[in-house]
C-alpha cells in the first residue's frame, strides 16, 4: 500500500524528501495560515490545508479527518516545534502513530516537565510558576541565584539569570510572553545550577534510547543565548555515561518512545540535571555538527522513521565504526552596536580559514540588529572541523572574526541614514 503522510506544519524540505525516498509516497500538509507561504513546492503535495492559528484543536482535527476520509493517511509527522500539539491531537484522533498529546504537553510546558520529573524521582530542582513580579521576588529571595524563563519558548528568548538585586519586574515582563500560545502562562523560575551545559542528541525506537552525540555549548552568561557549540564534547567516560543515563530517564518519564530528540543538560556538582528537552532535532546546525563528528545523519533518521523504518541498528553501527578523531564546531557573530544591517565583508577570508566548512550571514539585509536577547539576535556564523574540540572552535571563531558588518542608523523620522 502506498504511503500517504500528513505533515503538520510547513515541514521544511521533508515533504519532498519523503516523496523521493520511497516511490509512490504522497504527502499532504496542514499548516497555520500565517505560514502557508513557507510551504515549499506546494503543488508537489496531494493537498495543502491552511488553518487559522487561533482555531481550536477540534477544527484542525475535523479538517484533517475530512481529508483522511477521502484519501486516507497512513502516517503523520511534524518536523518543528510549532504546532506539535496539533500534530499529537490529530494523530490520536485519527489513530496514527505519533507522540502522545500528554508527551507533547509535558515537553512544551516546562513546569509540567519539572513536576513530572520530580514525581519520577529524577529531578530535585526547585522551581515554581509565578504569576507576578512579587511572587518572583519571593522565590529568588528564598533560593538565591535563579533562572527565569517563559513557561514555553524557544531560542532562549526571555531567559535570564537573576538575583534579588536584579530588575525582577522587567525580567518578569520579558519572560511573560508565550511562544506556543498558553493562556496567562506566568513565568517559570528555577534555582540556578552552576556548571557546564551540553546538548544531547538521541534517537529512540520502540522505547529504546540511543545517545548519538553530546555537544558542548558556549552561552552568554546573562541571557543564556548560545554563542557556539562543539561536538563531541570533551568529557571523561564516566561523565558521558551519567549524561546518557540522565537523558534516558527523562525520555522514559515523559513517555518518549521513538524519534529524534534534543535535550539540554547542565553538569552540576551533584551530576547532570535536565534544563529542557524537545521531541525534534536541535537547531543551530547541531545536526550538521553531529553528522560531521559521528557519521549519523539525524535528518535521515527522522525521515526514515516517518516512513516506518527501523534506524537504531544503523545508528549503532555508525557509532561503533572506526573513525579518525574529529570535532565539529560552530560560532556565531553578535553585534554590540545597533542599526540596520548593510554590507557584510570578509566572507571570502572567513571561508579560507583552514578547517572552515561553512560561513554565512544569517540576518537579512536591512534587518535591525544589535544586542543579544535571543537566538535571532545572531547575525552570522561559521562552522569548522578540527582534530579536537579546541581546534574546531578556534577555527570557527577565527572565521567569524574576519567578518565586518556595515550598520546604518535611523534618523529621528525613522529613515535609515
């Protein structure tokens, strides 16, 4: 029977790749109306369904069910964070294999995740959802240095490290928005765990979890926005095993049984603590770093699992295969001065740095840039390979240092000058 995959969200290039991976495969896309323009090759799909973002789950389900009645779906998938809740609701309603509504809810709601991990005996991080700046102030006075973050969010937007002397009212206001649209979410405040932070990429199948790569991250100490990454992280074997065990326990507790996941942990004095986890691939080109460092293609794993194929045997074979020691790093450019982005020079010099595999500008010309408030604040990046983590990071940073950015400022009337 030919496969017919319902992709929830734009799917990036995955609908086309699914169709190419197995002859006869068809795809349909159901997506938030505001993102219809991001659907690539729309005519290549059997249909594209646009739904208002504020429509209830029942409307998304009804529209998907109507299409399913005429042209049954065999599988359902999503390849990003936004609308994962719609994917789970539709999948459960249509009886298609997917992450459960409960699992997606636990992953998206950081307080619910913390509560579940505490219930499972896996996490003792003090935390609370607070409704106003006064409640935030009381928590910080009790616990000392803390981290404030949106209840649901992405790209480190609204995240801040605070003490009792911080501008807690301003911090609360910045974190009080909600990336995924929760109603009156408040903000989450957690005790701060001192220690290096890592991203952990894993592949799960039939309830088994295989860590593929542990990536060290370099973050701004105030905003936690990532400035760089390198994979594999240089860690003693026992620390790596502790992180493997921690991540497997988290995924089990949240009900994750399949798929590619991206988990962030901090290695504190008492061992690894989870920061957050995601039932999707990591951002910041981490899948590319993972492929360089391990030979495992996480994009291909997600695609193959969507079509019902087993991937863990191949993942484990790739991890066990002999390889020359190699590290892969990325470093981002951030501008302190504010303005409208003009000409960028130095790309040729950046690309000529030994070990550099990619250097590009990520911000569009004319965009307002400067400062560091979220991942979107970064304007360019370079990736590089090295024989060890230190070499790879040094090459990526050297490449970024070659870039020069011309900025224009607005005059008092709002025009660029």
